[in-house]
C-alpha cells in the first residue's frame, strides 16, 4: 500500500507538477512567437520601408497561432480527461 502512495506522487502523475509544466508550456507558446515577431517585425519594416505594418501583422499572427495551439491542446486534454472519467 505504501508503494501505491509513492507511485501517486511521482513527477509524472503529481497534479501540481503537471499543472506547472502546462503553465510553462502555455507561457512559452505565447512568449516565443511574440518575442520573435517583435524582433523580426521591425527589421522587415526597416528593410521594406513601412511603418510598423509588418510588426503588427506578425504579432497578430503570433497571437492567433498561439491561441489556436492553446485551444487545440485544451480540447485534447479535455477529451483525455473525459475518457478517463467514464
């Protein structure tokens, strides 16, 4: 019985560590594309000669793609959760 309790709190099944890893994953999903867009956008604007058009377009695209990833990930996790609890 003690082995079962130890197995419950392994990093793989510990709810707190799973939640923390999910929070870090979501933060990276938003941070990496937004940072990349904010770095690449001004360079493209300078090269093309536009005023922040490419920067805004890339940041909006990054946000849309990030939210799409989060929604798909949520639906997948929800399906897995519902299938386990049936």
